[in-house]
């Protein structure tokens, strides 16, 4: 029999022809040389960089690499490096680990779960080379896929631009006189045929308010200075079918000395901010592009349950009408960024001011849960433009996508269906289950009696089907009745809180914590606030609430119930999820029924995790009466809650609290985060933490780690949990970072 040669394509020359960029994190030049020689001896065009410090690593993550190899570094741990990579734009780059000195084979799975692609041993060069080539091939495949997707998206965008260009209002001008115009141009100025405009001066049609500015620009444009060709004008033409301003552009014409005038007819302010905007009039080309994007996403990432979610303006403040064109664009760009940030999805432009996302899940019930959680995004939001804040109010609708019937011909109908629906009228399966749980538990709580025997606040059960999210509803909490039972005050802030509470517009934010031990991955801190005089106002530690204890208790109860709704929906996806809810001291010291409410909420949430609800109070409030606080805390523990302290280290009573209470969850005061910036203060912070842990074992949380340096330096102190914008920003709904 003849012999034939079998070759592994991974070892072919094709992979070697293009330059391989390798970032090596190690403090040993010899190991670096060994790796580079391994590539070069196998005919690879390899370029490497050696570093062993955090600052250099942070800088190099801004450039592209094929492989990252981790050995040993001065101030950078392997887990730390992987976390930083996964939070960067190079999230998919393979990370190879040089076998540690005390490595054991049974640790292989541990390192893989930590995010390592493979482990290499430089003492076995052949196996080492094969592992590197396999990782390189995987990296190149991902890069090729990304480039193809970008090229495809670019081609789609260019095609869309060409189509939109053809639908602009367009006319040709010679020596200031119209010689030709398309139907859109004629329609824009109320003309019936092209004969009506040929021979008319451009000034007679445009009729700009600022005549001198237009003449100066037109003179320069006629001389070939087309840098002046794109600008906005306000027209006095009473026949104009579009409101001001008109966005016009002069381009070189087909003939010498002729000009091509275009006007964007689909982007007028009237249409942009209309509360009654209809997507049924969106251009076919736009619909086609959006369909292609969604269809491509469903092909690349198929799921059992899919839905189109449409976001549009439900309400827009009058001051937005006064914005310049540039600031108006920033306003809508801000809305689009908000949607992307809150949903972690690719946001699609359906129409001006109308956006869509594809939402997917492994089952219809999980999809219903995710859709239900989006309801919170319909509350008023704030947006900053040029250091001034503006509000916006979204309407959100959804439509289920049936995969077998999903085609371009019926996509417009799907968009209209989603646009015309509203999440408030929908009940997810999770919501219905929670309502059933309410009935089964038969909550019957007597009126709250404060320790000073103040006027009671009645608690009743309300399960009216009209509620937007009919889950864990405690009247005067979820849907407050008029506040005749609440002590009235002259404080503007307290009046605003009362109104916001009635309207359900107290805002709750969720931020995921990072656990260095990788065991409590789905723990979220819950903070709350409201919009006051167009600014964000935090509720925790709000001194004005001392003047109305009943309102403070009512507020905290409402926050707890709303957070538990989110948790109840979220645990369908992540059963181990927990929330840390920030509360004021009044509900701890003055609400006698608070433990019973906590017990009922834990039962209804239905989590299998131990202590799914952690109540967090301010250190100063605990320090004022440690003995009394510990008595209330012990009762809450009996009813199933766990306790945490925020701003730990902000008073002189920190050690006393550790010694006299059984609290083990401690959020360090934000001033300690600043100590991470310098080596000397970082060491002092570590010594302080060690001192506290000598009193008893506790778990610390470091907050406001908003950039890579702060987040990375936090690994050098014994704080188990990390929190900050670098890992996840504060969001309006529970969202796992890995879903991004």
C-alpha cells in the first residue's frame, strides 16, 4: 500500500506569514527570550513586548494583541490581569499561563474557570509550541469574524446612506437660479411640479431669516469653498412643509459652475420630539437595515425565545425645543447611550427618536422576566448636555418574534406592533407567580405603631390587575393612596419625595459587586434617589427625613418591595442572586413590624440562597446607640435578613461596632478608595484592614473603583468585594456583567 502524509493545517505556513503580536507579562527576561525564540525557530514573524507592572499593562490594553502570556509580575496577579482584560475591549483575547512553580495537575480546571485559555510549560517546548499555535489560531479566527462583521455593518451603513441620500430634498442651482428639483424638494416647499420652480432664485424659495449670513456663505460656496456648504437656516417661506431649522448642504454640481443643494427632510424637530411619533412612516430602507441587523444577530446567536423591544419618547421637556441642532443631536445620542448602557444590547435606529433592541432568552418565561424588568426604564431619566441637565421619558413596547415567520415582508408590522404596545399593560409569568404567592401567604399586617405612638400608616394588600408590575404590592408602598396620613411639612424636598412616592418615581439603582473568591458572583448593592430640581438626589443619609419619620419608613418599605420584585424576576436566571439594600435608620429603630415584613418578602421572593436580602445601614446611625441597634439587628437576623454597614471607618466607633455586634459585611468609607492611589497609603490601608480582621473575621467592600488603576490596585488589599463603574455602572435593573 502506498503512504500518504497527513498534515495539521494549524501547523501550516499560512498562520506564520502574518505578524504575531504577543504581550508577555513576566519579570524574567530569560523566559521572554525563550518564548520569542520558540516562535522564531518555527518561522513565525513574531513581535513581542515584555512588561511586569500595572501601569504599562493598562497602557498596552489600548492596543491590539494576538496573545497575552502571563508568567509573574511585580504588582499584577493572574486573576487581576484576566479580570482587567475581560473588562477591556479585548475581552476575547486568549490568555496563556506559564506554569507556576507549585502547579499541580488537578489545578488545571481551576485556572480554566478563572479565564485562562491554556497552561504551558517552557520545559516542554514542543507541547508549548502546539498550545501557543492553537491559541493563536483561535485568536485569529475571532479577529477575522469581528472584521467580517464590521465590514458587513459598514457595507450596510454605506448602502443605507446612499438610499437616504436619494430621498433627500434635492435641487440643482446655476448662478443662484433653480434648474432642476426632485419630488421631495418640490413637496417640501409646497410645489406641484418641477416647472413651477425652474428659473426661480434660490433666495425666493429658501427665504432665510439671516439673509446676510446666507449671502456671505453662498458667495464663498460659489467660489468653491465647500467647507461652508453644510449649515442650518430658518426659513420664512410660509409654504415650507417642514418646521425650522432646515438642514441644508451645498455640493459641487454635475456641470461646471453649478451647485447641488440637498435638504434633510426626515429630521425636523417636529418629528423628532413629537409625543405621537409613528414608526409606520419610517422609510423602507431603514426598516430593511434594522431587519437585517436583527436577523443577523438571531443567526449568529440563536435563542429559543426572541422579542423586539421598541423605545420611543413618551414625554419630552419644553426646554429641549429650544436646543440648538447640535445639542439636539447630543440629546438623542444620550438617549441611545442610556438604552445601550441599561440593556447591554446593540441599539438599532428604527426612526428618528425611536430605537429598538433584540432581547433573547432560553425560554419564554425567562424572556417574560427580562421584559418585565425593563419596565423600570419608563420612569423619568436625566441627561447632561454641556453641563446642564435635561429630562426624558421613554415609552417601551415589545413584540414576540416567531422565528419561523420572521421575514422582511412582515417586519414593518412587527415594529408597529411593538411600538403601539406598552410594558405597563403586560404581566410576565414571573409576576403572576408572585401575585399567587402573595395570596397564599395572606399578608395581614396590623397598622405600624412608631415608638412615639405617632399616627399609624396602614398596610393593606392590593393586587389590582391594572398595576404595571403586579408583584409584592403593599398599599401605601407600591401604589400609595393620598398622603393624608403622612405628617405634612413645609420642606420642599419632603413634599417632592411624597409626590414622587405617590407617582412611583423614586428611582432604584443596582450595581453588581466583584467577588475575588468567585463564589458570590451575583450580589448587587441597591441605592435609591429621585430627580429634584433637575438634579439627582440620593435618599440614603438624607437629613431632611429626620423631620418625618413616618415618610422615611414608608419610603424604605417601598424601596425594599420594588427591589424584591426585581430580585424575584432575576433569580429565574440567577438563583444565587442577592441584594444589599441601603436603608435609613428610622425603619430599623422605629418600625416595629419591619422584621415581619422582611420575613414575608424573603418568603415571596422564593430564593434558594441563604440571606438573599442584606440590609445596609450607616455606621454613624449604628454608632449612636450600638446596644439598641444590636438588639434590632438580632431580631432581623431571626427573621431571615443579614446586615451590613456602609461608610465603615467614618466614625471613631468602628472598632467598638466590630467588638459589640455580629455584623461581618462592611462597606468601607469612600475616603479609603483614595488611599489606593499611592503605595504608601495603600500599605496603610492594608494594615488598617488587617487590624480590623484581627478583632474578628469580616468581609470588606471597596467602592467607587471607577477606573482601571483603582480597580487593579484594590487587589493588593484584603477587601473581598470590589465595586465601581469599571466593573459595572449603576443600572436601573439587575443585570449580570457577563451578559454584556
